C-alpha cells in the first residue's frame, strides 16, 4: 500500500496570503464587516492574520471604510501569528481587544472535509469545563479563495457556543 503524503498544515495557510472581506454575524446577532489580511512571515515559518470585525451600525458614516464610525462599532481587532512551537506543534497566538493579553491556542484538529473545504480548530480551555472561560478559533479554507474565521466561546458558568462567524472572499 502506498504511503500517503504528509500534509504541511502551515503551508496550507501561508498559501492563502492576501486581503479578505466578508459579512459576518456576532454573538448578539449583529452583522459586521470582517476584514482580514493574511501574510506569510519570517521566510514562510509562520503566517500572520490582521483582523477587524467592524459593526455595520453607528452614528457617523465613514466614507473611507464605507461603514459607520469605527470607534463606536469595532467588535474585534486582533493581530495573530500561527507557527510551529519549539516542539514542532502548530499553535496560534493572538493579541486582541477582547482578551486584552496575548493568548495561545493549540491546534486541536485539522480536517479536510472535502477536496474543496478544510478546517483548523485552535483552542484553549476545555470546552466542557463550565468553571472556566474557554475559546476556540476555527479557520476554514474554501475553494474560490474564500476563508472563514469563526469564534466559539463560553464564559465561566456559561454555555460553550458558536459566537462569531464570517466567510470572506479574497479581494487582493
């Protein structure tokens, strides 16, 4: 039986370099514009995600973003790095305005759903442990240069649920 070729998971992400935009929905059922820039960094040893989720409501219209005032409706802004750690395990580190500190998410699962769709699930905290805050970030790679960026989380004492989803199209 022939050996199957091992998939380079980091390479799947670095090959997705570019800018992406799409409309998503957050945990309060409010629509937002997702803006993502994916860049290969340090000689393809990692990939950076610069992401913003900007609400589509507000009081002042901004002609540059074609949205309402970003200051009143910025749901999430983050700078994320995905790379292998010192044990050669893929992990995600993110600094964002919702957590307030740099947080590490370990790769929990990679799954090739079909030849046109694969997903990465990074997380910290046990999703079943209702005594702590826990969170997962799911990155879905679709055909036709589309990418989804989804958050699931649960507060201590609360349910672990999908909270924010956005599917974006590559524009650059």
